[in-house]
């Protein structure tokens, strides 16, 4: 749409400030400590996991991240249903199918981010538009419409900033014409931060992006994808833990603190910007605490020895029930140690014929414990959602 048709009230770029508590602020030192702790814990988790475990875990966390981010919006699509959708197994119920399609769209965008799709900072205008566009392009038509309280409908245009005024709760977002310059200011200022500042900026930018409300809809999920991308850059999260899970588990507080950070400055002692520095610092503290909690949770869950024990216990139980053939535990142990197993090595590993070896591996592939790109490719460890409660209890609720 031509910019001359978009209403612009001429708001100054300073209306979105402060963008981060400044170095001299009393709030900055505690935030710096949280940033250092998060970076240290995230690095420790990454280095503690064998390479063969990291990639399949990141695949599962991607589904988990999608589940919790959509749950925050009131869309409940369990990771097992998401996994079915990824395998083209959709519900016959139209509403459930649409939510499955939404989940697949979300995961495809996050996968694109995780594989280096973003060529600029996540907060760059084109990065934001591309994330939104990619998310929308795979959504069903029913989810590409905003239903207004007055009964009218507004189409969601993929990758386009909003052209209408919006109000969310008590917050009246800036005029549509102001959106590009406010986002450009955010990109510039957040890009100037040092190491700790960039981590704190991830938390602060999450609120400020929602506050600007650049799109007519899907701002929350786009903002959480942006935070995910920024955490990959700032603390090397590698997609091994989910900030969205931490936010969703404290959903009411998350939304309350987002709204609180909309408040204007509370006087001369509350920073120097238009908005409250104290409330922004409180939100950033909450966000970083939620991230730290999730890294610690995954660290406990993914202790290699305990993880191996849980998976081997499951495997032996399935063998006892006859679901898996004898030798499945040996193949799984090898996959856990090295991340993948060459198919041609399985007969000698088990001391059985080629035919029996194929039976063992076929059953492990069928239950999702292993996966392979082709019929000849190596067998790689997998973390299927349907086995998560046995392998990684507490990761998400029972279906």
C-alpha cells in the first residue's frame, strides 16, 4: 500500500524509550548479573551434550517452542498432534486441522531461522517482515483474518506492517505511519549494545516490539520468534531450550508484566524516557529469569547418563512387551553414544543376519526412536514427541 494512504501522527522516535536501562541506572547491575548467568548456563548446557544429541533435541524443542508460543495465544495443539501434522497426518476436524497447519507454519519459520535464514539482525525491518511473511504464507485462510469486536473483518497481509490504528487492552499503539521509524530506531540502538547489553536487549526488545505492534496480528508469536533468534545470537542457545516454555508456564505473570511495561514514566526518578524504566527492568528481569529457569530445567533433564538410563529402561520395557525385537537396546545404546549408526554395521553389532538386523532397525524407525533420510542413510537418534514423557518427563503435559 502506498505510504501516503497510511496515517502518521508524527510521533517522535523517543516515544519508545527507554529501550534498555542505561548503564548508570540502579536496575542495570542486577540485569548484567542475570545476563552473565544466562550466557554461562546456556554455554554449559550446550557443551555438556554430545553432538549426536544436540540436533535431534533441537528438533523436539522446536515443536515444544511452537506448542508453548501458540498456547500463550490460546491455541492448544499438543506436540504429538504437531508431530502428526509434520508427517502429513491431519485431523478430520477443521478447527484442529487449522491449528495443526498453524503449528507446522510456525515450525517451518523457526527451522528457517535455526538454519541461518536471517541475513540481518532479527530486529531489522526486513527480518521482521520476512518472519511474518513466512509464518502467514502457510496459514489456512481462516487464520488470516482479524475479527473486530464490531463484527468487521480485516485481512492479514503477509509481511506487511499494519495500516490501521490498534488498541490492545489499555495500550493504544503508535500510528501506523510511525511503525517503520520506531522499528528502525530500535534496530539501531539495540545493535549498539555490548555482550551483556545485547542479552538484556533481547528481553527489553521483546516488550518494545509488542508495544509498537508492527503487524495487524500475530505480533506475539513473531516477537517470540525474534527473541528466539536473538537468544541464538547472544547466548548461543542453539535451540536446546525454549524461552516460550518459560513464559507460558508463568502465562498470567508474563501478560501482566508486558502490560505493566506499557506504563509511562513515573516521575523524575524513573529513568529519562517516555515509558517507565522501572517497569521495563522488571519485565527484563522476569524474562531473563524465565530463560535461566528453562536452561536449568533442560540441564537436569538432559544429563547424558540419566537420559541414557531412561531411554534404555523404555527400550527394555518395549522389548519385554514384544513391541521391539531383541537387540533394539544395543542399537539404541550405540546411537546414544555416537549419534548415528551405519546400517551395514548393525548385523555385526548384534551378531545376527542382515534380515534380522533390518527387522530390529525397522521397528525402531517405526516407533520414531531412530530416523533416517533414506533407506540407505545412517540411522540417527530422534526425540519423538510421543515418547517424550518416557524419555524426558515434564517437557510438556500429557496429551
